[in-house]
């Protein structure tokens, strides 16, 4: 019938929505912004395109300003899941967005990508204990990592078999069990599995 809907106290829905927005903006923690629908949908579209192109949600934060912003946005969606609207949660769920991620795997993956970029190979020196143990673990546990992780490693040209001859120090390290090797690295949580 063309009439505005009103709340119990006679306010229009638009007035009530504006009051809520004003309240959120005035009571937010410093540095936190409430994303407008237009801006949020723009980032969502970018994430969906990234997912369609790469078949994963590991957005690198070191590949230019656009991806840095998208990486930050995806992290914020996870951190603020409890305050997201149901519509936004459903949109993210609809594209398979993972709410919980093994950040250690992602961080190690990014470290591995950077190492390959700088050195043009995957033969990690023993001195880089954490990354060395992770790469060693990937090579030994090929069948137990997820297909997506395997695809991501294949996408960057990961060498599943070590090509260069090992030094004595690396041979000594390799003779230890995986558990012993992991204890020597920073922590077991940093293994790319």
C-alpha cells in the first residue's frame, strides 16, 4: 500500500537503521570500520574471483596492494564472524569460505613461495629449520596432505623429490625421525600438513 513500515515507537525502518548505524559507529573500537554493503560486496566479489581463479582461499598478502587488502579482508571476516550479518555469512558459506584455517600451513606456504621466488628451487638450507622441516615433511607425506594443499604446491612447481645432493649435516638431520626433526625446528605446529 506504499506506506513506510514503522517500529514499535513509530520510527520508520530507515530511521531505526540509521540509529543502529550511528550507535555502531560511535561505540566501535578505535580503528574498526563497519563496511558498507557496497564495499563489502566489492571485496566479496574479489574473493570469489580469486577462488575461481586459484581454487583456494589463501590470498597472499605480499603480491600487491589489491591482494594485500583482500587478504586483510578475509582475515577480518574470520575474526568478526560472530558480528557478521546472516546474509554475509551465507554468502561466504555459499562459496565454500573456510572459517577456520591452519594459518601455520598458509604462513609456511607463503614462506615457501617467497623462498622459491628468491632462489628458484625448493632445496631449503638446514639453517632454516622450520621451513626445512616443513618441506621435508611434505615430501614424505605426499599422500596424507589435502588435495588442495597438494594442488597449491604443484601450482608453484614444488619438487616432490630433492634434487641436489645433501650435505653431511642434512644427511645427519634426515636420519632422525620426523618427530625428532620437528622438535629441533621451532615447533611441530609449523609443519606443512
